[in-house]
């Protein structure tokens, strides 16, 4: 059985748009992947607010580069990994452009590749933020620049994965943010993304 780490933020954890609860097993994409790939042990490691490298002064210790070494040691040995980060890096107070966020992703990949062969790592660029995500009733930590930045992560991540020999999938090709909060996957989004990830893992021959 292949051990595959799924490392991400709230869209990997399975946050329900609007009410901050968690989608149950059978709904969130990680569980759908697990149920369809019986030869895989998919290790869920999603954390709300997680970034690649940025430190949130109000919510410290959410940096992927800080937490990945712990997760990798805890879950060793690993045959593969799925990483989907970048949404929280688009928050306005970080002021990060797509290239800077890509550099943060690469630092996470550096950690992953200490344990896992590059070709067994699936890099997923996140869904795009919705136009109204920064509204007061949604998530004012984002603004119009955040939305624009999120739209360019697909190409930035694709280039990084190609350069490093990782596999690549764009979540935005299969799912969109819920209109409830313009930030998180709804039930159908989890289902569609899971289907794409299942296909990619089968193609990678680690599933």
C-alpha cells in the first residue's frame, strides 16, 4: 500500500463555506480519493490558514516550511505527496506577487524532496478566489489584488513543477470557489477535484 501525504490548507482540511465547520468523510476530496484508491493510504494534513512561508502575526506557526518537516517525520515512510497551498499567501497584508508565492512553494518542495522523489509529488495550484472575497461579510483579509494574484498561480506553479520534475494539476481547471465565501470549495467542487486527483495519481503509478 502506498503512503501519500495530502498537505494543504482549509481546502484540504475540508472547511464548509460560510459556517467554518468541516465537511464529513465521503464529501471532502481527500476522503473521496481514499475511498476510490483502495491501494493508497492517503494521509490528510490540511490546516486552516496555512501558507507556504508567510507568518501570520495573529495566528503564528502556520507556515508550510515550518510544519512540513514535522509532518514528514511523523508520517515516514512516504511514497508520494500532494501539495496544494497558496490561497492564504494571497492575503493583502503579505503583499506577495505570484512569483514570490511560487518561491514559497519551492521551499516547501525542497522539504518534500528530502523524503520523496520529485516525480512522485503532485503540485496543485489552488482554485481562484472569487471577485467578492474581500467583502466585509466574507474575508476582508483579501482584496482585489489578492483575486488577481490567485489567477496567476496556475501558470507559476506549472512552470515550477515542470522545472523540478514534479507532476502538476490546476484545481481551477476543475472547481471554483463557492459563492457563499468566494474562497472555499463546495461539495461539488470537492467531488470534481477529487476525480481529477484520482486520475492524476493513477497516471503517476503510485496509486
